[in-house]
């Protein structure tokens, strides 16, 4: 009987502990929940702050195409959306108000918005305004919604702004439209000067109107695609055409006395940077622009940034092949750094959302605000940072009105008054963007322990070069909670855990010194602390 009572009491105490722990977490208790006795197979993460890789420039997203509408909504609603995207502030519970993006991409429209149905782009939400009028004058009162988001981003601390183009203004194109005909470049060589002057006017006009400096101009976008289907603004370019345009733009920027850099080349897939991939005139862009061995070389141009940009579309699955491609890119970059003497040559992943069927792993069609796409995105970020050694990672649509997995925040086309929906993709990106700030450097970290370490646990680590701050981002892709210990180094101190999971959006928990740390199943976790 005594034995029975003893077991009964132990069961009651265990149940009480479980209830208290779960209730405290639900009520916002900031203490790290107790580690369950049944799961002590601990993973050990060892951080090596002296083993360093790439410096992080930024994490960002773009304003295409929805901000032109949302930026004209009610102030209260659009400020809430801006807080979610840009804020580094905290709410009353001490949790992040937003994901603290450090870069914002401004869509420099080509005028399909003014053309209306004559543009051939039937989806109104995919048309874009130009500041250039048909009479040759400029109206910087246009694109008011996008301009509002520029100001909102700057007020909340965004540090870098990129102006990107899908097409030159329709007044300058060969066919008078903002998409191409027959897969041919839609900008004639005789218009390179006019297009360059237009971009310089835009830089100056945005500075005066919004008080924002465009740090970069990206004049071409996904030049490998034909852009002849009228779904949106766009134009293909060969490497020779890109180089010729860049040289004209560089000279005009110098003449104008601007510091704005030229960003190239927004490759439609990252492998176009290092191989032809069936499009020899539009591939091998790293070698074409930065090797110095080709007529397309841009070495020595003052305004061409020593950074190559590409998009991770269609290269994120399967896992092994995705890693191989990123390692190939990183290796190609290092070869050029050595041969060209460009020690500052780096790579930006400048656009991504989930497209295609990804070898059956996840389909890009249809909205999903939950954890499945968030985990896939976190895995893509991890691969781009750790294998491709990307210095920046930028999402496609900051706000989407579509039934795709392409938005951090969603709105309905039928809701002009301001209803919006947060996605878990927003908060999973926030596990990186909020804590891995510009100037942080990626450092080595190794996972070991009694538990089997496999691709279900992904770890990347970063330190601030200007302070002792550390950030570790851990992705648990598995359906099982895990337990971790972060090294045994007395100089390392983990203070907070931020969890994005089915139940939480960057929820903060304090970490007690010496405690093991729980990783919920199917979650993205950021650990913050210091190393002294």
C-alpha cells in the first residue's frame, strides 16, 4: 500500500510539474520550461568564435507589387504591417514586435500601371507605375504607396535600400511594352543612356521625396528568362548587353556625383552564376563580369559593386543536390577572389519564395500560413548562408495578395480597407533577420552528442564583430522535440531563446545558466548571448 501511495504521489507531482510548465508558457512566463526526464539524449553544439566565414550585409524583402496599394491604406493598419516587417521594438511581454528587416527592395516600375489594359498585363496588381511621364517630365508624387513604405522602413531603422528594375520604362522599349517579344532584349543599345539617366533621376527624386538614399540600383532582373508571356514587367539580357548597360550607367553615375552602387545580375537561378546551364550567353556570370578575361569584364568600374546576386528558385531540393550547387558557387567565388584580387567579392541571395513542386517536398501553389513552408524557408536560408556563404538573404514579396507561398504577410485583393494575415514564414525569417544584424560574421559551429545527428537539425552561428554578441539559429525539422547543450566553454553565455513554432511567433524565453535547452518539434529557434 505504501509503495502504491508513493507511486501515486510521484505521478501527481510529475503531472503538477507538467501542468505548471505548460500553463506558464501559455501565460507568457519568461523562464525556460523544464527539460523532460524522458528525453535526455542531448545534442551538444560547440561554437568556435575564432573560426570565421562571411560577413552578413543584410536580410530583406521587396515592396513588389502590393505595397503600391497597401501603402495607401489606413495609417493604423499599414503601420502595423510596417512594424511586423521592420520593427526592432518589443511588445509589452518583451517579445519582438517585428522581424527587423535590414534591407528593403524598391520596385522601380516601368509604367504598366499608367498604360492600364494597353500594357497587356491583365492582372492590375502586377502592373507598376513609373515616375517618368510621356511628356518627358517626372512626377515623384506617383507610386505613393511604395514611397510610404520607404519612409516607414527608414523610420524603423532599415539601413540599406535597393532599387530594382524588371524593365526599362515603356517609352524606351523596342515594343512600347514592359515585357518582351520573342525572348529578345526589350531595350535597344541606343536607349542605354536614356535608361541610365532615368535611373539617376529616380535616385535623386526618391531622395528628395522620401528622404531615402537608394544604396544600390539593380538594372536587370532574371535576365535568363524570356519574359514574353505578359504576366508582369520583364526583359531578358545577354551578358554582353548587361555589361554594356553597366558601363554606361557607371559613367553617368560618376558624372552625377552619386555614391549609388550598381548591383548585378539577379540571376534567375544561382547556378547561372558559375555555369552556362543551357544558356551560354546568359550564364557563367561570375566569370563574365569579374574574371577580367572577357570583353564583358566590369573590373575597375567605380560603381559596380563587388557582389554578384542570384535567386534560389528551383535549386532548394533535393537536399543533397541543393548543397552541391551552393558549394560549387562558393568554390567558384573563392577562385575568383584569388585570381582577380577582389578579396571583397561576395554573393547575395537577392530573391526567393517557394515556387514549383520541389521534387515533391513542398508545392509553391496555395497560401499556407503554417509551419510547413516556414520550415522549408528556414532550411533554404540555412543552406544559402552555410554552403553558398551568402552575405545577404532577401525574400520576394514582403506583402502578397496571391494564392502562392510567396508572401511574408498576406492581404486579400477584395480587402481594400486593410485586412492582413501573418505567416509563419515571416517569423521564421525573423529568427535570422531580427538577430543576425548587418556586420555580424558567421562562425563555425559543430553538433555532436549521443543522439543521432542528421539533417533534421540545422545549426548556424554568428557573432557581432563590434561587440561580444552571439546568435545561434537552430532549425528542428523533425517531429520530435530535442534537447541541446551549448558547449562547456565558460566564456559562452546563452541568455535568451526565441521560438517560432506552431504555438509561438519569436516567443522569448530566458535561459538559466547551465540548463539544457529544449528544441520544440518542427520549430526555428534563435539563441542569443555573449562570448567574452
